[in-house]
C-alpha cells in the first residue's frame, strides 16, 4: 500500500485493473476534550469497537488529540509522539487503518492541523490546506496551512484525505477525484451556529458529487458552543458518488458503519465524465 502527496493543481488517471468491490468503513463520532491522554483512551476504545464490527477503515474526528479551545501549541506533538504512537498501536492490533486529527508543531511557531492515516501497510499524513478564518474564528493565527493533496491505497481502493473547512472548496475534491480517489475521508470539528447543520449536510453531499467519490465525514459529537471555537455538531455521514446519503448519525456520540461499493464510483464516472 502506498501514499502520495500532490500539489493542489495536479492530476493523474485513476488506478487501473481489478479492485475489491466493497470496503467496510466506520466513523467514530466521539467528543474530545483538552487532555490528549484521555482522548487517546477514548479513540482507542472507539477503534476497537469499529474493528469488532467489521470495519477495515476507521475515521475519527478532527482535533482528536485535543479539542479546539485548548492551548494548541502546548498540546501539539510530532508524528512520532505518544499520541500518534498510541494510534499506531491500536490500528496494528485491531488490523484496521485509522484516520484521526491531531496537531503537530510547525517551524514558524504555530501548529499544523494534521490527519494521520496509519495501520497495516499504511502510514501517511495530510496537513489541512484551507484554514477556518470564518464566522469570527481565526484558525490561521495558531495553525499553519498545508499545501499538498494526499491519497493512499487500501486493499486496492484509493482513499483521499481532507479536513473540515476544506469542504467549502470544491476544487480540492474535484482534484482528489482526478487523482483517482474512490473514497474521501473528511474528519471535522464543525462549528455550530445558524444554518451550519444545513451547510454541513449540503457540502458533504456536494463534495461527494464533485469528486464522484464516496465521502465519509466524521465530525465531533455536538457540544454547546463556546465563543468562536468549532466544537462539533455531529451528523457524521457516508455519502455516495451521486451525492446521496447512505448513512448518517445524529448529534450524539455514536458509531457509523457503512459499506463503500467502488463499482458505483466507476459507473458514475463513466456515465457522467465531468472529471
């Protein structure tokens, strides 16, 4: 299994040859706090539960390491730190690929909002490109942006990565589709507010349609808003390449389970060749 980092404007043909027809996936809609040790224990339990339910890929939310509103510089850890090492351990033990959001130190004194994808045969990371400077929030004050798209292969299926506010930028998802992504995983900590649930529901479906790819979005469970920090609304979802909702959770903590049929990705792209 391989991973690839690619500039946002790049494109290449999708994978050729036989691929498995289905992939069992899960989104663990948890609610993290300020303590990385407690959050790792919460994430570990969720991964094991998803693996026991038959998932091959388990998504956890953005900010799994520590919730927004924490001192991000103080809690940030490198990708060989104890939090990432703990995720690798449970992924290896459970035999699944885990995708989770954490914060790693940046060379400019800020942090990177990073997704770690780890598990048997998979080890890659994605740094959030589009930062949440909206609705009164200023993520860029504390977070340095990434610049590269990332995909990896799991059981012959090409998986792309994106994070939360990236959902508002259709070109990123079209580019991931052109890179051959058959499934895009989007961990999030979506801020609450007027119209925000409707925007989340719309954008997750639209970005699946833009990429003509399955889209698995895993949000933090709902928590009462605190200032402008994005703390989660729940509503984790699996949408298909036609933009239809396959499975959705409510606002509370829970485990979403679904099956990705990559044949639908192939037939959708053949019938509507927009990419």
